[in-house]
């Protein structure tokens, strides 16, 4: 018997951008345990590499990810599911300190949409089809789908999508605010990489501080407005100890382009 040693995730460094591509085309990039193990490793590598300043997460033109691998869950009990750390791997993406952009084409369903929602920004091709169809197989999203859709869309629209399991087009997702931009299928990855390069050119300490502040403002750990504002202010002050702040303001005064080093 010949084992398939093809990687489920391909990681490439493109200058200051880490490109992570899901690579199970035969299963429409279903998010199996091995695939998510490899994704977690790639995210750890990007976090540890100071040269990587932004990450693009993509699939193929046919599918970003069609969902979790149902064959791995069918027949399991609630106790077995609770002992399985699989869903925590989506948290690795949502709490990643650097900017993340999902480049979506084709299907982004169930756990696949949850993976895209865990990213900071989302670029979609005109062929993208999004949805949380878990209810159609007797369950519900478990990797952030109900929470993130409710925050993005509000109660009524989120429940409509979650209770019906309906699929929505890229254009509808754009109108709802689930994705940031719709582009032709042949350019969805190029557009995501362009955004990533633009963000990667910004001072990385400030970029990460902004992300931390925004996430805190949306977090249930900061339910009161003054606490989120206090954290934002402290992060702002901390940046004044960075070389990038000195360089950025000096370059502004000298009317030249700054050279940011992430220090």
C-alpha cells in the first residue's frame, strides 16, 4: 500500500507575507485533524518569524474549505468531542497577533467559513459560496460561527443564516459585511496578497497593537467601554518606546518615506 505523503497545507514566504494554502483538493479542503495540525504549525512558524508581517490564508479556486471532515466526527459522543482539542485550532487563527487575510474562492462552508471569519480581513472571488449549514446535519457551528456572525451581522440576520443553513453568494456576503471585497475569480489571491503587502509595509509593532486593541474592544473580557479605551491608550503610549515611532515621525518631519524595522 502506498501512503499519500502530500502535505495538506503548503506554506510559502513571499517577502514579508506568509502564504498558507490549504491543499486537500480531493476533499474540497475539508478541515481534517492532520490538515489543522499542519495549519497550526504554519501559523506558529509565521508568529515566530519576525520577517513575516502578514499572513494570507487561501485554498483553491474551487474551494477555500468546504467544512470540517464529517467522517472524523460521525459516531462520536459529546464526551469524546470535549476531549478532542480540534476546535481550539481555530482559536490559533483568531488570536494570531499579526494581520491575517482570508482569500476565498468557491466553497467556504461550516468550519471553512469559521476559519475565514477567524481572519481579520476577507477577500472573495465572484464564485465564492458561504454558509453555516451545520443545522442540516443536526448540529451547530462550534468553532466560532455563531459568535462571529452575531457580532458582524446582529441577532436577526445571524439567526436567519444559522437556522436555515442557507448558502449566500459573495455579493450578498459583501452587502452584509461578512467580506471586505469581491473580485474576479482569477485575481482573488493576487488581491489578497496586494492587501497583505500593503499592511506588511506598515510599522509592524503599531499594526499588532491596533489589532490587539480592536480585538479587546470586541471581547467579552472588556464589556465596559472605558476598559477597552484604557487598553488602547496604554498600547498607544507603549509605541513611543519603539524605533519605528521615532523613524516614522522623523520621516514625516523630514518629508521622506520611513523605513520601518519592527523594533
